[in-house]
C-alpha cells in the first residue's frame, strides 16, 4: 500500500466530522499540545503496512547528445521502504454509582476522559521524539531521535544530525560582548537545520524543543538588536505562534509525571542522555512529499454505556496508524547546545 501524498491533521478531521464526541476528543488533544492531533498530517487508508519509495541515490543518468543522434535511454532506481501501523486503544471505565451520584461536583466520566487525554498527549509526544524498539515500547512507532541516531537504517543523511559545537546559550554568556558572535552562530545553525530538512525558509517546518530552549532562543535573537527572523504571530484560533523565518517553534512538553522534559536540558555534548547541561532542537518538515502519517480509519470514540456486568459505564477510544517519512530530508536534529 502506498500512502497518498494529500493528508490533513486530526484537527482538520475533527472540524469536518459530524461526530460531536470525535470533535471534543480531538480538540482536547490539541489543547493539551498533542503532536499527533495538532501537527502530523494523516491520510486515511485501511492498511496496517505502508510501502513507499525514496530517492536515496541511483538517480537517472543525464546524457548530452550531438545533433542528429538518437537519445539515450536512462532510468533511476528508487529505494523501497516500509512502515507499520500501531494501535492506540483504551477503555475508560467508571462505576455506575459515581455516574449516578447526585452530589458529584464534576461529571466523573468527563473528568476521567479529560485526564486520559492529557496523559495521551504527554505519551504520544514522548513516543514521537524518544521511542525505540530496543528498550522502549515495541507497540508504538519509532521516534525521530532513534531514526536520526540510526540514519542509514532509516534512509536519512548522516549530515542531518548537526553538532552545534557546544554553542553557549547560558544567560550568563548573553552579555553585550558575547551577543554578536553567539546570536549569529545560532542563526547559522538554525539555517543549516532548516536546509537539512529541505526547506531553507522554514515552510511547513516545526522546530521542536523544550520550553527553556524556546525562551533562550528568543532571548539570544532579541539580544542581537534585530528580530533575526524571529517573530510572533497568531493562528486561526487566535493563539500566539512563535516562528523563526516560516518555521514554527514548538515546546514539546513534559512526560506524564509533569516533571521530566521530553527533550531534556541534561544531555551530554554527544547528544546522548546524561546528566550534563546540553539540549537539542529537532526539525520536522510536514510539507507535501516529506513527513506525514497514515491512519487505518478516523478516530473511533464510542460511549458503550452500562456494559453487561451491570456496574461499569465504559467509553472506548480506538485508533490505528503510523508514521510515514516520504523524503530522505524531512527530519533533522541540532544537538550540543549548552543551556545550564
């Protein structure tokens, strides 16, 4: 199965849906900052495996010819790849006495569903960045960090993992004397990051980072005495959106413990996990023909009512899909940025 190149994100699916439950669930995920609902465009195709091809070399040979000579036949050989779908499926169960209690302060099924969706947003964001099948969750997609760490296996140029060379963005270093060199170095690395995902102006790109890096990036660029391509706009819902060039800057958030950052500030200079003072910025190009996903079907939300045991009200949330990087240059990482 080849995935179509046209897709919309779950927010757009929700807007088009006439199912009130699907609309409410999806918008709750977006409000909680879910990359799954807010950022990734999904095509809908009833397949558990997606096959595709990428040009990783082997382009057709170009031949020049003299006048009155026949043309030379040429052909290229794209590289095939395959991605799997994964299933997200949960029941939310609430005892009937809690549902029917006249003294309830908040409707208990609504409260449990809201809590689940908040946790799901934390979970998927972490899966999207950090998951792997070596020591992570084998029932969930492989994250972008592992893909970049194993570039050859995932058809990604090794140059898309960029060493910032210990770029020092500590507040103490952002003095008048250090601003010019540090700020300009940051701009060059950001431009390299965007170029690496095939979008030098940042069209269709989201730059993922933690909230410390997002604040520090703004501080460093403003300290140059010019916006340096940094701007704040609003989206269609009136929410503030921070951009560098045309790329959106996004804080990827925390784990479900609400204390551990998904992209930490304690990486080693090598980009590995550690207890040091470095961090990373990830770039994903969601423009057509680059990074997308596919879903087996649209999000399934069902109120199953009082189930046959007679004591539990149950809600089903069910979805299956996967990630589909169509282009070799749709993912990149800038690491070895010193913050603390």
